[in-house]
């Protein structure tokens, strides 16, 4: 069963652009992990710099294995840029709207 990870990050205004760039780099690297399916990075329109990354994985085990990335330079950099600790949620689809997840 595929699962989703939802990562939430909040960057202060002066770090918004750099935060988005490092987030993109992290998720580019996720492609190297077994079980990675895809992702989308979404920015909150009302609070620029508030990002959500919805990642799709083949299994919970695959998603959890990617946590080994936490000590990588990009992960350490993004942790230094956020205004509050990043949050991770793991979920499963219970309803799929037209044109969204497959």
C-alpha cells in the first residue's frame, strides 16, 4: 500500500527563497531512495515561506528509510533556516479525487 509523507516547514521572509531552494534539493535527492514514487511542494498563499511537501512512497518502510537523510548537508541546512522545527506526518489515502493521486 502506498503512503504519503507530509512535511511542513515555515521559513521567515528573509529565508523564504533559500528555504524553497534547499527543499527542492532535498526532494531531488529523495529520488535516489528505494520506494520513492513522487512529490509535490506546495506553498501557502496566505503565508509565503510556509511550505508543505507531499511525498508518495511505495510503503511506510520506504518512507521511514528515507529518514536516514536527516544528517545530510541539505537536511541540516533546511533545519537551520526554519523558524520552527519541521513536522512530518505519514498517511494513507482514503479517498482520491479526480486528477489527483493515482
